[in-house]
C-alpha cells in the first residue's frame, strides 16, 4: 500500500514541504513567523475535533462488527473488519487527505486518512491507541509541476480502556494496523508519536493539497493550525515558507525557511527551499553556497534522471529516454509515472513486450482512482494495438 503525503517541491524552483519525522520538543515559534494579514478567509476549514469525530453511521458500524464476537479481542474484530474484502472494503486513494468520517463514507483514503479512521473506530469500541511513524526511505511523486515525498504511519490497538481517563497502553496485548502488506513493514523501525503530531501531519497535508489547487488562503490557515498543533513538527515550517513564496511574500518565506533550516541544518529540503528564495531576492552568494552544499550532499536529486528522460523524449532520442527512465525505476520501483514513461519510450522503440509490462506496473502502482482509470485505458489501447500488429503479421 502506498504512503501518505509529506513533502512537496516545485519542479521549477525546487521548493519542498516536509512531513513525517520524529518531532522535537520545541516552544511555540515566534508570532513574527505568521502574517495573517496577507491572507483572506479560507475556502476550506477543518477543526481538530472534526479530524477524529465519528458519525452515527460509524457508531452503528462499530456496534455491528462487535455483535456476536463478544468473546473475541476487539483488536481482532476491527482488524478483520478492515482487512477482509467482504467487510468494509477499503481502497487506497492518495488524491486527498480525509478525516475519519470522510474516509469511512468514501471507503478510501491515503495511509494517514485510514489510520485516523481506524483510531476513531477503535476508540468508539473502547480500545486504547498508539500512533507510530514508520521509518522508510522517502519516496517521490508529482502533480503537474509540484513534487511530493511520502512517509508512512500506522497504529497500534491496545487493551480495552476501563474508563475515559484510562489511556495506558499494554504492549503485551496489541495489534498493529498497517495499510501496507505485512512483509513490507515487518522489519521497519517505528517511532511512537503523539496525537498532536498526527493532527499536525493532517493539517500539513491539507495545506500542501490546497497549495496544489492554488488556494493560498486555505493553505496558509491549514499550515498555521499544523504548527499550533505541534510546534515540534518541523516540516510544517518548510510548508509555511513555500506557501509564502508561492504567494509572492519572499521576505516572509525567507524567515520561515531560515527557521526550518536552523532547526534542521542537514536537511536538503530546507536547503533547496532557502536557496531558491535567497536567489529570488538577489542574495546570490548565500544561495550559491547552499547549492554547492546540496550538490555535494545530493548530486542526483529525486526525478533527476526522469527530467533528463523527458528531455530526451522531446528530442526524439527514445533509446536514451528508455535508459534514463529505467534508472529512475531502479531508484523508485513503486512509482507509477516512472513505469508509465518507460512504457511510452519502449512503445516508441517498438518493444511492445516491455511497453505492456511497464504499463501494467504503472496500473498496479497507481495511487489515485483517476490514475488507475487512466493507466487501465492506456493498457487496453496498447493491448489492442498489439493484437492488430499480430493479426497483420
């Protein structure tokens, strides 16, 4: 199963927003980082209470899956309800980060949405919960000229709470609920995180998604809530800086990004963002120094070979493009777009076998309903062309 959104960068300016990491105990940032007067009222709003709120339908569902299974551990009951296809029938969809009620109603969501819904149902059933950040290598995706990196969260369901005040977690009787195959996460290191961090992740995701839609007002207020929820969730400061930059507020962007960079001086994300904003303001010496450091730390950043492959495609050099796309597939074997463009390059070279295989992998690894339908249609078209070619011979 794919992972949740946590980092965003602009293809043109290489700006990044970050997300999943262990938080640091930090005081609330200086109010000077926030410039409320620059933004209007948000078109989208979410309160913290809405994130985990259950609907009457969810209450009814929790009661239904428990009925007749009173002797079973509630963790097992909920696990079966979530994982068995004849029950809730959840689908993965990375298009938007949903709250618990929205995820339940849609029967789909990204990993963060699914974890939030699971927590809400588990609490309705009286269980204790513990959120976890799963240490995985960052993976990348893009929407138009915006690039995203993804992390992963899961949840532990513990013993039944004796009362609302009983928040203890019994690690000797727990179950991991994860929306990736067990074999993919069994040996990974996890870090317990607080609910306030999950709230910050949710708000940060919504901020990034609003930025994609160019809804700057909503993006700003979402990221402000993320920082208020957990000042130690450092990635939100990157998000704040990028929102300012895209909104045309360069001095404010610089202040937010300098704050993020001071907190994480080895973060290539903060370096990318800050270098771009400094260069845009004519501070070329400092920007060049940061870019030199970045070149040493990461000579081939995400999408490096992909962008070269796109250039080769425009030039009609399909053989070189195929080689470059294949290198990106080697680096990120689960990203659908790399497989798609490798399929296109193979098709241009007349290699229908590779084109079919790569289009099937693009379909298999697609993360939104829209992409899945797009690749399914293209795969059908490829197979139709192949059948015509065979019959013609």
